[in-house]
C-alpha cells in the first residue's frame, strides 16, 4: 500500500493515549486499574431485560433516523419541562461521541476555530480536526475554573463554536452557575454556537447541576446513557437544540450512523425511568475516600462531579510519574493526553473499593518515592 493513500487529516490525529493504557491493562496480571472512564457496575437488570425483549419482538431493523417515537416523546417531554424553549427539539444519536461528531461536522467549516477549555476531553481536538477546524485552548490551570474573560479575548472572526463540558472529563470540575451564565451570554452576544457536553450531569456531588442552556436558548446540548446507566458499549445518546440545526444534524446522521441501534433505543426508554441516585451516592463516597487519603500528599483542585480526580504529579513530568506507577501495577492516564501540559494525571474512581485502597497505597508511596 502506498503512503499517499492516507488522507492528510489522518496524520493530524494521534492514537488515543487512553486506548494505549487499555491495551497495556489487557497484558498485565491483576493491575490496579484507575484509568478507565466508565462505571464499574454492570448495566442494571431492568435495562438488560428491555433489550432482550426488544430483540425477541423483532425490533432489530433500522429505526427512524431521528429515533423511535416513544423515546423521542419521553425525552422531549423532559427537555420541555426543564428548559421551556419552544424551538428546542431532540433527536437520538449513536452515543454522545456520535452526537459530538454530528455537531462539529454540521457547524464547522475548514479554517473555523473551536474554543475548548484545557484540559479537555480528548475527542474534542481530533473531531474538530476531522471537520477541518482547529481548537483554540483556554488554559484553566491551576483550579480549572472557566475564565470567561479569557474566552472573550480569544474570540476572532473565525470563532464558530465554544465547547463546554461540566462536570468535566478529565478534571471533575463542575462550573458554577455564574460561570455558565457568563459563558452562555458571551456566546449569544457574538453569535457563536455553544455546545454543552452534559454526559456527566447526573454526577454532581456538591451542588445541583446547571446547564448553560438555561441562559442561552440556542445552546446545543449533548447527553446520553453511557455514564449514568453504565451503558458505554451500547452507544445511545441524544442531542437537543434549535430545531433547524437538529434537522441538519439528523440529516447527517442519516448518511453516516443511519440511526442509533434500534433495540438499544427500547432499552433506553426503560432506562429513563430508573433512579440512579444510589450509584451517584456511591461515587460521592469513593471521591471522599480518595480525597481524604490523598489530599495530604497531592495537590488536588476542586472536583465536584464526574468520577475523576486530576492530581498534580509530585515530581517529574506526569508521563514520568505515570510510567513509574505502571511499574507498581497502577494504571492511570497522564494529563498530556488531555492537555498541552504534562503536569497532572487523571485517576478514575469508577472502580471497586479494593482497587481504590490498593491504588491509594501505591500513590502515597510514590508521592514520597518510597
């Protein structure tokens, strides 16, 4: 095969550092795996039974591109009750990652700029590249707050999108109501599309969740079942925003993903009735445990949501520190996977308590090189 076969855009996309850690974990015996960004509990039985029933009932063909009517109706009812925007419409996507790809492809022209907050979810950069745009990172270190003044200063004639993620992966930071209001109003002032990635909205521990869509009715919201219902492999999400834009994204889905997996949509319908507060409380407890164990030894910024802590490496670069941790059978993600800086590392506390105990013991030893 000739190298010229490969499109130029592919040389701008690196293999995921997270996937490299996944591959490494598969080769290790009994690793302490605090790298995985997915719930440690299995999909609830009621959701499994719903997909089994859908398959048995023959709901295995394509669905409508925008999603099955019962799921759309239920989601729309919830969204209408929360936001009361007459022009806000929903459609069902093939995962939140699929929704993010549809949004960026529908919004971004070659040369357009997408403002993101550094550290950011790894897909933001690469999907923007696929769309022909480029990210403009806003440095949020050391406390990971959203500095709207920095965003205002970064806006140019090429700015097309601002991408916000709260609660945040990888930092666990939850933006305040005032930060989100200012950001939403700034986007409206400059006629810039605001995308709010809300996949972790269920996991807010210290204050109620706030969406910037409350303050800007043009906000595009991406949400899904993966994290809240432990359905990461099921690929089921949804988007809502201005009807005209949702129609464009749905049209693009028709010629790409076609539809979200049909039987999974019926499972999602049952998932909407499930109370996930027990899982949220469990993760709140895991966060408290790690903060109590690690705060005397590490610099840890506020982490009010999701299931991540973003710790400053106590010596060396984050990559050097994580490499040493791997020698002690502890798997984590170096911060440069998510950032232009290599000073921090991400741990996921979506793990059983024994793994957290073992991981904390290793981290305390490594902090003092003992």
